[in-house]
C-alpha cells in the first residue's frame, strides 16, 4: 500500500437523526490518483469532503488518512496532510492580502518567518500568481480568488488536495487555467463537482453518489460515457460528449 | 450606492490605506498602538477649562498625518459621523455650567469653554484612532495587542468581530439589493418585513462566519493569532519615534497653560 492514501470504511453520517446524508460509504484512494465525485444536488459530495478533514466528527464508520484515524486529537496532523479548497473562495480567504492569507497556515504550524516566506513564494509560483502577492483580496476577481485559495493550501505542502466545486463562477479562460494547474499537481486529488467536463479533463477515476451511497466507482471515461447510468442518477452526459 | 455599500467601501478603503508605505506605515504596530493609547490618556487628563493645553496636543496629529501622508481633510470628513454624538454630550454644558470666565471687561460663560474642550477631546481622540487604523492593518493591530500581553481571547474576539462586521455588511448589502429590486417604488425597507430580513441576515451571516471559521481551523488555527510580517522586528527608529513623541506630549502636558489665562489674557474663572 502506498504511503499517501485515504481509506474509508462503512462511513455513515447525518446532520439530523433520521435524515442520513451518507450511508455505508467504503472507498480507497491512493497516491497520485485524481478522483471526481459527482452526483445530483444534495447527495452529500461536499459533506464527504468535509468529513475527510474532520469538520464533522459525529460520523459512524472509519476514516483513515495515511493510517491516521480522523478524530479530534489527530486533526492538526490530518489538516497538515490535506488541503481543502472551499466552493466559495470568499469563505476561504479572510486576511487582507494574498500574502497574509497564504502565510496564515504555515505561521499557525509554527514555522519560522524565513520558511513562511519561502513557502508563500513557492505556493504563489506553483499557481503562477506571483503578481498577486501583495494584492488585497477584496480587489481580486473570482478567478484570482480561486487561484489564491489553491495557493493557501499549497503553502502547507499537503499530500492530498480536496476541491469542492472548483470551477464554479470561473470564466472559460480561468477554468482552463485551473484544469491545467490541477493536471500539473501530482497530489492525490479528490474533486467534488457538477462540472462533468472538468472531471473528464482532470480525473482518471470517478465516483457517482446517489441517495448518500456510492452507486458507481470506476474509470472516468467509462462512467461518463454511460448515458443510462448518469441519467438514472440525476446526471447527464458531459457537454463535450453530448454534442458528439 | 446605498448606505451599506458605502460602509463596505469605507472599510475596504481603510484597508487599502493601511497597506501604504510611508514612514508611519513602516513603524512597528506596537509603537503606534502604545502611542495612540498614551495620546488619548493625555487628552483625557486635561481639565474641562484647559483649552490651550488641549489645543497644543494637536501637534501629534499634525506630525502623524504629515508622516503618514494621509489627508487631514479626509480624516476630518470621517468625523462627520461621530461629531453629532460628541456635540450632544457636551451641549448641556453652556446651560448648566454656572462658572464665568472674566477677562478685562468681558465675561464668558465657562460652559462654552468646557463644551469646546469636550468637542476637541472627542475630535482629537477619533483622529488619533483614525491615524492608527489607517496606517496599521487589523492583523498588525492584533499582533501588537498580543505583544502588549492582552489576553488571547480578547484579541481573537477583536479580530473576528472585525471580520464579522464585513460579513454582516456584505450580507445586509445583498439582502437590501435583492429587496430593492423587487420593491422599486419603496424608498426603504417596509417595517413589516424587518423581522424576516433581520432573521435572514443573522442566519446568513452566521453561516458565512462558520465557513470562515472552518477555513481558519483547516489551516491550523488553534486560538492564537500569529503575525510575522515585515514589521515583526522592533528596531531603533521605533524607539526614537516612541520616546520623542512621549517626551513631546509630556512636555506639552506639563507646561503651565493656566498662566496663559491669568498672566497673558489677564482673565480668571469665577
């Protein structure tokens, strides 16, 4: 088994009793994999990602990140290994400038200022936004904010990246840039999205969720070309395929 | 632009101003914070008739505005919100203060002097605070507060309240715009929907605040705010500025200003 992996066994979760969001989810994700999680609205895609970083701990079953169980006492360690990009960048960014926001996590982990500076510079370079270093967040466009959000998680050099609807509110150019960027990352990536074309362009493996359960798990090319499977689960063929 | 958008613009403008690079901006945030507190304490120490001494304290503001390259005019413009409040507080003085100030054959109701003194104290204190926040980001102020050994919980509250304020305003702005678009003939928000909108505002802003807090937690936040930016180190120029301004303010405070009334103007309080 590779060093970097996620292991989920019989995971179930409900915000309120009697209203289960996720039921009996079991999956394994390995190093360098890029997995797209798709499904109709409200099937629990975002919830699954939030459970992986321990934002909710009242689940049943087991979640292990690199053999570390997700529980209250392991959260700092888990969150150092996983970078989570929120759907809404305005919910992710809260400092005044890009530099301050990207430096927030390394500082919290007690890194010396010279190392913080190095990490921020490296994260900015990886995402290709060195020019935004001192730009104020409120002056940024949606695309710029999304890229800064990505940089904020990269400053901790995570092994795993979780992205919740990363292409929402991006124009075609920014979306293309994001896809290129995601493909350049060698991390284990899990992307929860409605943008099936994005999944087609970035993920080799796809998981379809419906009614809180995994209904399909397999190669993206195979699943996203199966019209019946998609339509049975409230989805449609990706736009790029439906035109053919 | 409605009032909420205006308030948001003001906050964003202030954030931009705080990112400047003047001498004042480059001073250590703790030096600026301590000086502001010291200055306000000095202002408060003046008696209600010590108007000349109080006026001399304006020198701190002139120096500060000059070094920060901020517009004093803009600072004064921002006073418009606080000025009516300060006026209200002191408005009764001319009527209830029975003392008289006599110089030569002229007699002046001392209540007017105490009223002006109170106004000046308010104006100077607000301008000094403006000088601080317009040259120091909220992160730097929080960092300075922690260096001054203020409790962690208090600093966190301060920082999050500031963040929450922006969130609240953003949500209020969105709600009021959505309302205005569907109620084009109304000038404000009808009182019948105040309750619903206030509830919506609270729920939405709590949601957003929770998301932001999650984002902080995911990036290792554990209740302590760390700042290590370029201003983290305290150096000689900070000492020089702090000591010289404290010395100047103390000197002005200790000057026998009352002699100006009695010897030069030849007046006295009755």
